[in-house]
């Protein structure tokens, strides 16, 4: 049994829905279909979810809602008309969109989530109707009925573990089940969404719950590329990644899949594949628990910017018991999350995301390090990027870092810091942001093209 999830761009128009139906129809083991809200049809369009945000804002600020309400209803209507689905489903969807503007505003922590969830909920109703009419018997199922119970954290829900047992019962249905993604229901019966892009999470949870053999995540690209296509010209798509490799790449900016979506499938030991609705013949990228067969040492290269380093020096730092803890305590007290911590004998650097460091916090860190910990030097280095070279097979290859540093040095790229954990899933280089693109291109050339210049 397979769980198949379609993203917004795969569901943006009648033409896209025809492709989706053909994909589901072509494989009878595709039994659970998780859907997003209709996405953008072109660059100038807006996503239904974003239109629902506008609708929410108009409603809660006591403005006229009719224009945005009509826009949303017409968005579904154009799909319904083109697919000849009739007026019954249209009035169902229209009523549900209009009903939002009758929900109580006061003391309603879940109103925003209720508005947003309507995008996927109505799309699931529409798609189940379309499938059934085109010869794929299907049933729409609300997350509450499916057993998708979540924590009461508006806009940031997490699944309640007991939901998995309830979801397993979905295996009993005869029809293809169409499940709206992105939200669940709290124990108090409130609609609560995951964070944005969260339909991927629903798909992963359903896959783990029904103990699927495969979770297929359909989007609008041929899987995950070995480097960002905006940086490297036509990078190749990766055929297989492990969950660990995917996590490392997602951390450094590969955003094809919501990062929280990896965990349920990983824990349920369900393989995942990322495929393209517009090119379903392409095998896509498979995400597996471990590689079988020979693999290249490096699977992907990611770069991400907006990092800052706090550089600290103190003579005989290594002799001072508890020094590291005291430094980290300063950050903890200021609620600052740190990312990496390369060290020397008498110095340490703490790499954090730029957004964590407000001017006031920066002042506070410098003052505490100087006064309380009596450091010799402290400086804040901005404008840094990280480059991650990712591949679980690096551990069985000698010379990967040597080849990388040679490629970087040949392009005059200065390495500010280097870090590699003992699991050897990735090597991270910290460099200046202005050299980031050049570095990614150099490494791509080194590891993925036959001849390097
Ligand atoms: N529609 C939601 C969003 O735009 C969730 C999703 O598409 O996964 O964030």
C-alpha cells in the first residue's frame, strides 16, 4: 500500500488534476491520497492558503469580506466547471468558505488555523468527487474521522502519538481515501494546523499510521538536485538519499520537503520517494534508511547564508574547567540557539544564525564574556555562509575533504572554519558569503563532473 501526497502546484488547475487522477489510477496500490490546497497557476497567481490569510485579516478587522470570499470560491469553481463536476460540490465548498465568516472572533485561538485549513479541506472534497466521477471510487475523509489528533499549538501543531493506532484503521476502507493535508484536530475538537507547507507532514504521518510500503511525495521537480539549480547550471537529480543525508541537506537550505515531514516516515521505517507530477516517468529521489549497493562519497552540496560567528580567545582556555559551559550559559540565558562550535586550544567560535543576534543581545554577550569570563578577545564576525558537503559514504573514502579543500583553494576561497562530526555524514566549511556561489560551483564540479578545470 502506498500513501501519495500532492503539493499545491500539482493541484492548481483542472489540467493538473487530470494528471493527478492518471497517476493514482495507474497504480491500484495508491490507496491514500493526501492533498494540499490549490497552489499558484503561474508566477502572478496567489495560493489559496495565502488568499485565506487575506480573508481572515479582512474578517477579523471588520472589513468587507465579499471580494476575497468570491475570489476563493471562484478559484474552486473554475476547476469544478472545467472538470464538469456539477453544482452540488460547488455549493458544498461555497457554503464552507462562507461559513468561516460566521466563526466567533473573540477568545478563539484557533480561528486563523480554521481559515487556513479550509484550503486543503475543500480541495480534498473536490478531488474525491472528481476521482469517483472518473472511475476511481474515492472517499473524502476529515482528519478528525481519520484519527489525526494533534497538540493545541496553533500554527505549529504536533501529532499526538496515540493517533498512529487510530490511523491504522484506515487500511480497512475499500475506496481510495482522499485526506486533506496540513491540519489535525485537538482533543477539544479544534482545527489546528502544522506549520506552513505542512501537508508533507500529514502524508508522512498517514504513511507511518497505515504502515505503508512507500510514501510518494509528488511535487513539481524531478526529485532533489545535488546542488541548488539557481547556483549550478542543470545539476543532476539525486536518485537515492538516506534520511540522515536528507536532514543535512534540508538543514542547509534544500527545501523540497518540509523538514518535520522526515521524522514520522523515518520512525515508521517507511521509504519515501519525491517525484514530479509533470514528469511521473522520472524515478525521482528515493529517501531510504540506508544505502544498498555502491554509492558516490558525496551525494549533495548545499550552501546557506546569514550566519554569524562569535569568536572568543583566552590564554589557557583548555585548562579552565567549565569554561565552555559558562559561555553556553550566557547564550542560553539570552535564548540564543547555537548551530556549530569549532574550537582551538585557546579559542572557540560559536556559529549562530544572524536573526538570533539582536544588537542588544550582542552587547550583552560581549560585556558578559569580558567581565565575567575575563576573555582576552571577543569579536563578532558577520556575513558568513556555510557549505555542507553531504554523503554517508564519505566515511569509507579517504581524501574527500582533501579534494574539496583543493578545489576551493584553487578558486582563492578562504576557509574561515571547518567542522566534521564523528558520524562523517557531512563536512561543513564556513566561508564568506560573497564566495558562497563560487564555492558551491567549484565543489559541484569537483564531485559531479568528469573533468574539472
Ligand atoms: N497549503 C499550506 C501552505 O501553503 C500547506 C501545504 O501546502 O503543504 O503552507
